[in-house]
C-alpha cells in the first residue's frame, strides 16, 4: 500500500515495486524541463494565447461547437463566459500517487463542464455553476502559490471549456517563474483545435475514457460522439507526450495517464477501451482503473430514469474489469 504523507521518506516507504526503471520510464527530475519553456522562449506561447481567444468567437473550443460569442460573455452549454470560473485551488492529496507524491498535486478545479454526465459526482460545480470567474492574472497567482507550497505539479481539473483562458494564465505564470509540469485532467471530450494549442504546453495528459458505445454515451453523458472524440483526443495526447514517465521518487513528469471508471453491468465497455489502448495507443499506457462509481444525487433524484446505473459496482465486476485489462495487454496501472 502507498501512504499519503508529507515527507518524501514516507512516500517512498509506501511505494510498490514496479519495473518502470527497467522499462525506461524513470527520468531524473534534475534534468526535467517543462514543455512550455521552449515555446515561451520562442514567442510561440503568446501566439497560442491569441489563437485561443479566436476559438471563443464564435465558440468552437470544444466538440459542442455552440457558436456563442464568449468574448462578449455569452454562455454556451458549458456555462462559462469570457472568464474561467474556478471553484477551488489547493494541494490535492487524493489524486493518483504519481501526481500527489508527498506534497500534493496543485489542483485548480474549474467549474462548468462541456459534458452532462447524469451520474456526475460534482454536479454543484459542473451543472450548478458554483465557482468564481477569475482573470488570467488571478489564475496565474493561484498557480504560483501552489508552486510555493511545494506541489509537484499544477493540475487543471475539467479544463476542456477553458483552454484559451488556461493558456492566458500559463503565459503570465511562466513569465513570473512557474516551472512545474502541467497536468490536463479532462473528461476526454476535447476538440482537435484545443489540443493543437496545448501541444508543447502540457506535460501530463490525464483523460477519462468513460464509454465505448455511442448509444450509452448519448444517454449517460449527453454526447453521442463522446467515444469517437475521446479516441481521437487520446491518440493526439499520446502523440504529444508519449507514455508516462516518472522521476526517481515515482512522481509523474510527462506522459499519458488514462482514468477508466468501471460502471455497473459492463456499461463502460471496458474490454473495447482496453483493447483500443493496448493496440492503437500503447501497451505501456498507464491506467487508473477506478472502482468508486456510486449513484450520485442526480441519478437518485431521477429515480427510475436510469435503472442501469442505480447501484455501485460489485467486487466481482471490478475484478472482472481488472482481468480484462490484463487479457487485452495493459500492464501499467496506478495504485488504488
Ligand atoms: S467551450 Fe462551452 S461554449 Fe464553447 S463550444 Fe464548448 S460547450 Fe460550447
């Protein structure tokens, strides 16, 4: 078992035995240079900010392509206007071990969302719009404060609908001394244009791959094209950053980390997703197979409308999902 601790020694004591060093997935942190420094040096980062703002008018910053003018503060499906709404920022000790380390992952939670998962666990933030619209300068300040507190990375949670604002904030933060790797922690419902803007900015992509089947996605996340968009996005993310690489302490530096939530009754399509990852992306794709599905308030208040997801998964369902991962060739997993 890993342990959450505030000291490196406790963190290392809890590390499991992995073959990452033998397999070439360990790099020296001393040699690490965040991706964004190169495009900042060349002036490209400033150009990305300008291109990002263009994506907001009319808005096509995600696959919803709402077409509203967000520079004029019009609101689309994600419920975010010109400024990025932030619900909280803090050193997160509940993320994957390779992100939280012993000092925490410097997490910035954006509110609003471009998906509408009927089982959302954070509906007050994603659907309810809880959060404060912040300027790029304010978000940059949050990033620098998290760096000062010793966090191992900056972790943007639910950023799909605020990529232009994220770029604005990164530019300001880098100018003021930000040097941590950036984590893009996404549902996977991202568009090619946004991901192109993030190429050379993000070091660690952490997308969900929620569902394989379009009909299931249409019903449960209100986006029939989710599986196709997620496949395209993950392929592009892997092209940009490759397989996950960690430092000598097991803390992530760069690469792709997939989250997959096991759903009741096999609804997620775990076998097809793992086959896709192993055969089309990489057998060394780092996977966090998650067992924590519970019917959230949204499901419970719509009693009877979603009977297929009205219970937690069983131990047997999780064991079967793990077995499927092995059978399909996945071999690198995040610890529970
Ligand atoms: S980012 Fe928001 S407004 Fe823009 S296309 Fe996506 S959901 Fe619509």
